[in-house]
């Protein structure tokens, strides 16, 4: 049996997108065999629209 994945960010945790500085909350998480963990983030983008997107763990920082 595979060990259980450890996620860096918790559900509903506030995070920032490292490159853009936009911020939002974690609303989903995914683990894969050949990829780093991904997080489904709900945030307001640079055009002031609420969006949701999958973002890799390495592109996020905790707030």
C-alpha cells in the first residue's frame, strides 16, 4: 500500500500565486503518480473576475 500523501496547504487555506501576487483559497487538492500535488484555487484575477484553476504546489505560498 502506498503511503498517504501529505499536502503542504490545507483546504480553505488562504494562499498567494507566487508570480502574480493574486490570492485566494484552496477549494480542492489532487495528487498524481508523476506530478507534484496540485491545488484548485478560487481567486480574483487581475481583471477583478472570480476564477478557479488548478495551480501546482510550487507556484503557491501561504498567507
